[in-house]
C-alpha cells in the first residue's frame, strides 16, 4: 500500500509540473513577438504597430517581449515580402491598410495578400490635406482652385507609392472637383517624416496623409490642415478642421487599418490572437490612444475582417478604374 501511495503521489506531481509548464512556457505564446510596420517611422502603419505594442505591454496582454521592426519600400511591398519569408511563424504579425489591396490591384506587389492570416480590423482613420502654416492657401477651396487652373503648379506629397492611398484619396477629391487626376503632380516619399520635411522646406505645395499623422505638426503649429475626408468633423486637435464636404466637395475617404499573421499561422495562435486583440480593443490604454490620434474604433474579428477585405477589393477596383489608375 505504501509503495502504491508513493507511485500515486509521484504521478500527481508529474502531472502538476506538466500543467505548469504548459501554462508558463510550453504553450502559446512562449517567445518574443515581432510586429512589422511595412514603412518608415511616423506613418500610419508605424503608429499603429507601436500603439498595438504599447497596449499589449501596458495592459500585460502578451507575456513576452514585443518589438516593432520597420521594413521600408515598395509602398509596403518590402514588408509584405518579408512577412512571406515568415510563413508558419506564429511570432510574426504585420499591420496593413488599403495599400495592401490597392498595390495588389495595380500589380505593384508580387505576393498575394490573400495568403496572409487576417486577425482583426482595428481602426478607421481619415485622410487630410495639409499645407505649411504660412502657405498662401488658406482653404481647401483655394488649393483646389489653383489645381484646376494649373495642375502642374501644385506639387502634392504623400508617403504611399504612386496610385496608392495618399495619391488615390486626393485623386478622388480632384475628380469630384472636376480636375483630371492624371494631370496632378504627386511626389511619393518613403515615409511621412520625409514628406513633412519636404512640405516644411517649401519643396512641395501640400501633403496628403492620414489624419493621425497630422496631429503632432498641427499642435506644433507648423502646418495648416485644410480638410479631412470624414463624413463629419473630428474632435481633438482636428475639431476646427472642415470636412471635404463642408469645403464644397461631395466626397469622403476612409482608411481602415488591421493586423495580420503570416501565411500558414497555426490555428492555436490565430485563436489566441482573436481573443487577445478583442481584449486589447476594450482596454483603457487602447481607447486613450484612439482618442489622442483621432482614430475611430472599428474592431472586427478575423472572419468579419476577411469578409470586409473581399468587399474592399471590389470597391477599390471600381474606384481605381474610375480615377484611371487601372483599366
């Protein structure tokens, strides 16, 4: 009997050790996480990646180190190629927005985004058009009037590749104003910071960028934001900025941003991230960041996000055909 008790005690001890090991290191996640921002510092992808990183850390949602790595170039194509080298790696995530679809439709990307693992749609941002604080253009109407008179005289900066989001959004506005998008002068920069430097240096007339990326410059009073692409006015630092509609142009433009795993992410990791990202979207840290950046909560789970992406591809194909970016 004594020997049997020893055997049972030893067996229960082994089971307990095994359970503890699974909970603390043997299960997912047990390694450091890398989040890829497929552009340079300061842009929408970089800001989202670092906002996710901070939220996971502050709210103690990820038990291992979290780092953000910037993969710059190709309108997000370098980052996409990189994440494709991480096939099946459950410790790699990447953030994206409409250029993921746009640059697939215009054949800029070699890899098919449909092979990625959608995890969650997170936020909606909007586009703004901003000028240097001492620019002669006081309103969006002033700028569009100059664009209509001589499209070549207005140099437009953006941090997405030609034909992508920063370009396409202002092309949609120009078309609504009666300007042929193909006549616009659009200058693409590798990151938002470079575009802002060109704007402040007087090398471009205006800049098309995400609303969230304009706030620091707006608060520093180095730029004037002429209009925002939302249907209604935003709050915070953008509360006095008119919408494009208020400025007299019947057009809006939304920018979704979401997070993906690499091709071949495991079902266990996908499930874990589905639960964790939903928790993150409800935290104080996340909500405060959205308020500061004037982002709109647009959380959608993996299934809803995948369905949304299919619908977005149809919508962008129509828009890009109408504005002459694809045939």
